[in-house]
């Protein structure tokens, strides 16, 4: 007797491999999450839970990344990537310092950060201090912002679109009688383009793509340990081990004249005083760092410089650079559990500091 | 809208439901609408060009089918050639032509500054113009009857899975599939999922993660500081990146077609196991190489008019094939090198195409010889990729110098071996090639269970490996 024809997508024979494949995938994922991932270094990159944006301070200066609503924030945290990785804003919010927001930039200069903060009206500012923050920035801004904040950059035709836009912009500015050189600085051009693009992209297909992609990525990263392969040198394949890689950090500070550190501190001093004059409370914090890196930093920038800077500014200085019991993932940035612990301790200290 | 975005997959789910459950005519109309929406997602202005191309070619095809007089048919063929190639020439090669004319004028002492600013090349123009040309030429040759429905024709021209990056599907392959609804067979759905998953793996995990390593090498400011190791690694990474990117996209397109009950031709067949350039071109971008063979090489005479004519036809075909890839002399050089290689290979093989590569070697000696040929072919192709990727001739020659001459001048240094870590991605692609070789030589079965295992592994890596969007500054700033 002939068997009844099978209705549905797969015959029993074909169901086997499909079910097997799906089951195998789920099993492998479970093994990854349960067995492999806990043994790998904690990720540095947080899953974005707050509004993220790029903040342009002025032409020629690398934009900062912001988290949270700066206009509404009562406490603004400002600093370099250590401040970003080590500060859990939710912890500070719960501790009564909120609403909080964050402005940060990779190796950002302290006085530039203060210029950014000055655009807002916080009651309190927590400023992260580090040696690299006193050194002039050297990054290619276009690369930084384009890759992180604007997925638009990843579009295959971005460069030709940007080139077209740029050519037109220069032409328009020249026609209006402006000296083109000042507008040809790639940072200025990129800023204006991305400001325009951001506005346009909000309601365009690219904007939809970008938002959906970000949502999907955030949802994935919250649930699954993901590998960041881009920086192979310092990513999970070989976490930055200060005992092996401190030469790179040393090179970044070597050759920087003391006068550059001091000049940048003077500019920062002026800006802190301007904030204090407005009634803003300021506390400076030196974030935790691995002992080996701290040794290098102290060799190039004396710890007394930070102390005397804060004294001259008339602000409280909390030095956590040598805190023990905290774990960094790469010598410089705390792991998430350590960042949580550190933030809770810092929150208590900041409460006391701001009451004084 | 790119295949590797969530937007596309939401779009595809809707399209698939409409394709599967609407009456066939309405299903085709919805697929056409979806294809035009897909195209407009890049830039709505592009629609006018593809629309113009489709309308004109449809009318020309219709008239060619009705005309009995050979001279009328010939005039119509010339008209379609002029229009399609003209559109390609203007929109893709316009700025290139103007820049070269400007350079030429300056050579003769004229001070000119011609430039076509604000020029945007319509996405996919190279692909769909070749598709419509194949339609017209096949009608002219009497191999195809003109399609009656403009909707079907426009769908053939604009069908979203292959519109932007191929494969170039011939009219004779796709149009018959639009005549009646085909059952979406379970085995096709299986194949479709496999192709899609493997395509996404190649694109997202392999190609995207190699991109930054390639960019670091192919930068004019970096060339002179590269060590031979870095130069070689950069070239190798690019060879894998371009394969993974292109084969990945094609794979996804083929998979999408399967999921809709359609069949697209294979476009890549593990090209880096080729034991010769002729074989390479039967494995790399197969839809383009076969198009060039049928519509350029053979009409130019092929191998029917003696060796000299054959070699000339081969060279011309490859030069134009190079130019098709992009408006730059480096692409022409890439094509020219392949042409030269093919010419030399044919001459050495006495005119035969040497297609023994897919048969298992019969002895150890033959195995050694075959492996040697594969290595030589790969190195030759690697050298040509340098021209393909480089932005200028100085960049290409500079990199080749670091690869081939610097080791003898400055010695071979291994201090940059940490740059070799992305070789794990290269290894993954090498493994796929090895599996294919095993299949061709020793009959390793690519059954459903093996594919399911591989797909599960690909899916895991797609889930846990992030795309290369992480900026350096997350790690390099303190």
C-alpha cells in the first residue's frame, strides 16, 4: 500500500539533518556561554544602554563620546577611556548622584574635556585625571568617529558620497567668500557632514538600517559573550599583559616634554576655576591602573603634579591609581565586576566629597 | 539594504510570504515592487536608470523577435549595445574618461582642469547592463524568444537577490523560471539555508574581519615601512577577503533564490585550488567569465581562427574584463596580467585548456606536480590581486617590491608575526578549499548531515564573532 504523501516542508528523511543542525548549534552555543566564555577575559566594551552620541567641542579637536542626557545631568563624569570603563553610571544614579552623564574620549586632553563640560549646566563634575590626558592627542579623528558612531561609514559608497559632499561644500564656502583652508580641515568637514548626515539619516533608509543593526547588536551582546577581533593585538587572543606590552604604553609617554604636561595643566586649571566660579562642584579622580603601568606613568608624570594641580584648583583629589583588589582586563581598564565594585566605593566617597 | 543587515531579513520574510502565498501573477508583481524598493534603498535616483534600461531593452527585444529582416535585427542589436554600453560608459566610466582626457590634454601642453565632481556610480550597473545585453544578444542569435510580459522582464533585470553583486544570470536561465510557479522543494530550502548561512559567515566573519588588516597594508603612507612579512600577509589577507566577500554575497544570493524555489548558477567554486589560470577562471566569478566567453571571446573569434587570433581574443577579453571591474588602470592591469598568464599557459599547453585539475592525481609525482601548479597559480593570482586592490601603480609596485625584492635586500624579519594572527581566518577558508579538493579528488561526500554540521558551526561563529566595527581607540586609549 502506498504511503500518504507527506504534507509540509520536510519529509522525515529531510527533517533529520535540519533538526540535527539546529540542535547542534544550540548545543555549541550553550557550551560557548557556559564553559568557554567564563574563561575568557571580560569584554571592555559595554552594551549601550543609554543614548550615545558624538560631542564636537571645536574644530580640530577629536569629538568625544557621550552617554546619557548631558543637558539634564546633575553630575557629569568626564575623562578618558578609563573613566568610561570604570564608571557604572547606574551605580552613581542609585547612590543619589543622578541623573548622571558621561563625556569621554580616548586619551582625551583634560582641558578639552573641561571645555566640553562647560557647555552644560551640571551641579557637579567628576573629572578623571591620567598622564595621557595631559599629553597632546595624536589620533586620526576621522577614523575614530566614522567607525564608531556612524555606521554610515561602513556603507560601500560612503567615501564617494563624502567626497562629493565635501567638494560641493568647499565650493559653496568659497562662493560665499570664506577662506577655504580653514574649512578644509578634514575634522571640520567631517563634523559638518556627519551633523547633516545624522539629521538626514534619522528619517532615511540608512537611519533605519543603522538603528535596527544597533538594536540587534545590543540585544546579542547583552545575552552572549562576543569576540572582538578587530584589535587582535590586544583583544581576547592576547589580553594586554603589562608585563609583555608595557613598551607600547611607555612609548606613548616617552619624549613628551614636561612643559607640555604643565601647559595643559595650566589650561585645565583655568577651566576648572571658571566652572567653580559658576558654582559647579568639581572633584578630580585618578582611576585605578595596573601597578606596572602606574610605575611607567609615575616615571613620566610625577604623582605630585596631580596633587599640586588639584590644590591649586581648590578641588578635592581622590587618588585611586594604586587601589588593590581590582582587576583590569588590559592593565588599564577594569573588568565589569571590578568596575561595579569600584563605582560603589567611589559613589560613597563622592557623596562625602560633594558635601564638603 | 545589504544582505548582512537585520533590515534585509525583515524585508525578505515579507517578500517570501508574498512570493509563496499570493497568486503567481501578484507574487511576481510584489517581487518586482520589492526589488525596486531594495534598489531604491541605496538611492531612489538609481531607479530611473534601471527603468530606462529595462523599457528600452524590452521594446528592442520585442521588435527583434518580430523582425524577419536580418538588417533590421542587426540595427536593433546595435541600438541595444549602444544604449547599454553607453549607459555603462557614461555612468561608470565618465569621470575616469574625463580625468584621462584631462591628463592627455596636459601632456600635449594644454592647461585644462576637467573633472566630473559629485559623480555617484549607480550601484549594480555593471551587472544589470550585462544581463540585459545577454537577453538582447540571445534573441538576436535566435536562442531566446522575447518575453511577452514587461513585468517578468523587469523582474528579471531587477531581481533583488542578484541585482547589486551578481551572479550575472542569463535571461535563458531565469526567465523560464518565471513562467510558472515552482514548488519550493524541501531539499532546495535546505540548500538555501546552507548557502545563506555560509555566505553570511564568509562575509561577516571572514571578509569583514580581514578588512582592517588589509587597509593597514594598502595605504600609500605605510608601504615603505612594511616588512616583507607584513606585505605578504597583507596580500594574502586581501586574496581571502575578496574571495570571502564576493563568494559570500553570491552564496547568499543563490541561497535566497533557492528559498524562493528558483535556481541561480554557481558563481564561485573554491578558486584557490586551481592548478592553472584556465581552471581558475572556471572557478572564479563563473557567471562573468562565462558571459565574457560567450559574448566577447567567441564573437572575437575564439579558438576557431588560429592560435594568433585566439590569443588576441583572449587578451582583449581579459583587458575588458579587468576594466569591467572598475574605472581605473590598475583594474585593466589586473585583467591584462591574467590575459598574459592565460596566453602563456595556452601556449605552453599547446592550446588545450588543461582541465585535469578536478581529477585525482594518479601518482605521487602527479600529486607533487599538481600541488606545485596550485601553488604557482595562487602566487600569480596573489600578485594580480595587488594591482586589483592598490589605488595606484606606485602603490602596487611598491608593495610587490616589499614582497619580492626587499627579502633579498634587507632580509626576512619575523618581528611582525603577531600580525599573522588573522591567519586563523585564512585557515578557515583554506579548510573549506581542502574539503572541496577532497570531494573532487577522493569523493568526500557533501551530504546533508555534513552540511548541517558545518552550518551549525558557521552559525555559532556568526553569533559570537563581532563584526569589525570596533575602533582601535577602545583598546589604544588610556
